């Protein structure tokens, strides 16, 4: 019986499970993670407005794992041995014949005073903290921004910050207290959202102007205090700071022989195979993949990489060279609680559709459809 170990319980990991099981009922699949649950991070943008509660976004995976005949190993991965054939965890070691790493990324938290900011995509606690801070504020300045990993252009996640920005603006307007708040968007990039395409940059900046959101662009960040954001160009006050730093690899990568990119992620080829490793694959935020600089770190891209990883790993078991590559495409709806802007980018096309109510409902319908495969 061929043994496959998958590290993680996020988008890429669960897609790999589905693809592997659909292809071969005899595989022995083991998933490693702290908890047998899936957190739908894209839905966190709706927690501050209470369109979603934290429990709405947490899906227990016991039924899914039972249906997929998956063994779940509860624990934290701490390293690898024997070229990836043994995974070392906080609760023992697991051997495998093939490994898929889908353990996500880690935010770079080196800026002085970064503890004074909230990083939304760190998890549900962060989203709840934003909700509670907003509720407690009577007035003030709210600064929302992001940066990247200078050594890894693709290792950033700016899209959700536009959604928090526009969503908070809309929320305050619905509560009839927007006039008591200043919203400021900041980023070291001179053209925010450039990875979405030139049309998207213009659309985002136009939307900020329309909503009376100030911008602080193009200056390297120096740090934060409890009451201000500091850049090389200026300092400005902030009573609440939401900040998404760039991403790098997991700490446990240091306890392995896995090849690393300059930015700290796992070097992979266009087949999702970790370079120079035997039957070791990576999908999602953990990997550094060949392709355009705008290649997104988003759930859709993780799913595509995981599908390629699963197909190629099974092919290797049968003595075939990897042949399934993943398509590079960015698909997102920049939501603002009751409307959304659709952005699609591929290596051949770039489409931006203006903010419309139908896209907000499409995003909500997609969430329900996507989660059904794991809830039941």
C-alpha cells in the first residue's frame, strides 16, 4: 500500500486529498495538522461587520476525513528525515512513500512596533480583534496597509487588505459614523495592487478617492507605535492599524534539507515538485514557483498547485515523469460588504469589472458551494 503524507489542513492540503482519493482508493493517506479543522480565511473580511461569525468559517473535518478514508495525525511538524521520507512531529514520526507540503507561509514580523498592529490573515482571533476594536472606537484614524517580501515578489497577500479597507468604510457609513473617522491606506509600493494588473490599480485608487480614503504610497516602512505609522517619507497618526506583512517559509523548514528560495520558501518547479527531492511536492503559500511576479498567493492558486502535485506524485509511483503543470491565474472579487469588483488575470488576459452588487452575492454563494464539500 502506497503511503502519502500531506502536511496541512488548508486549501491546498484538502484539494490534494480529494484528487488523490478520486484517483486511487487504495492509497493510505495521512494528514498532519494541529486540529482536524479547515478555516475558510477569505470569509474573515465579513467578521468586523458581523456578516460572519467566527464559527461560520470553521469546518470540522472528521466527516470529510472519514469519507475520504484519511488518517489524521494531530501535531506540529518540526522537521524531516531521510530526504522527506520521515516527517518529524511534536507527537512522533511518520514514514511515507510520497509527501505533499501544504503547510502555508509565515508572516515576516521584523518591523519595530509591529505588535501594535493587527495582521488579519493570521486567523480568526485577529478578525475578532478588529471587530471589537471598531465597535469600541467612537472616532479616530484607521490605517490599513500591506508590504511584501523584497526577496520574494509573490510572497504577499494584499487583496484582503483592500477588502478590509472598503468593508470598514462601508460599515462605518451604514452605522452613520463615517464622518468621525479618517481612513488611511498605506504601502511601500507606488502602485498598490499592481499584481492585479494596471486596470485594477486605477480602479482601486479611484475607489479610494470616491470613498474619501487618504493614501500614503511609495515610502519604505520604518515601524509602528500604538498611535502612529512611521515611514521614511513621513509619519501619520493611527488609532487602529491593520497591516499585512510579506511572507516567508515555516520555521520547521530550517530542520530539513529542503531547498529554499532567497525569500525563504521551498523552491519548486512548474509541476509543484520540490527541486532535487524524490517524491516531495509543495502547494500553496509554502512554495516558490516559477512564473510571473504577479503569481498570487491565494486559495485558487493553491488548489491548482495541489491538483498538479497529486497527479504528478501518482505518476511517479507508476514510473512516469511529472507532466501535469498548473495554470497561473488570479481570480478574485474585491468585496466591500454589499458590492464587489471582479479581477481576473492570466498570462494572456487581464479583466477588471467595476464594483457591482452581484459580485458580492457571487462571492457569498461561492463560499457556500466550496465549503459544502467539506461540511457534509
